[in-house]
C-alpha cells in the first residue's frame, strides 16, 4: 500500500500515526518531492470510483490562488489530471493507494472500513 503525504501537514502526520499504531504496513512517498504523474493519477482516479474533485486539495493555498473553484467545472478530466500532475500541493492528502481501492484525505471511519 502506498501512502502519499506532506510531512508538514498535520492531517498527514495524524494519518501516519494511525497506521503505525495499528501496525499497518505501507510505503510512504513525499507528495511534493515525488508528485504523482498524470498516468498514476489517471489510474488511481479510475480505480477510486470517486469524483475527480476529491483528488484536489480544495483547502490549499495554491488551489485558492489559482482560482480553481471557478476553473475546474469548465476543464475536461484530462486537463484536470494534467494540472494535478504539475504540483503535489494541489493533490488531496494523504492519498492512499491499495490493491483495489484509493482513499483521499483522512477520515478515520473510512480508513477503518478499508484497512482493518
């Protein structure tokens, strides 16, 4: 299982602690230094069954600075995926990629259902 995190994000730290306390094995990947590629994002999005907007860090400064709230509805899925691949700070985190699931953000109840 792959977990993409930003170590300065309090939610990511909380999520990593949650995984470690439950002895759940995972591979950590820094989302800013190793931003997901277009191909990875496309695969994860298709696997997740989630709306593409769930992959965006809508509370992030970069999202707000770029005015994406108004731009995303007019962009194609491909354009949105390409945009996500340009900067890890645009991607919702933590992002968990398992064999047959993808989780965006840390919601403990959802994580318990998928990971325990």
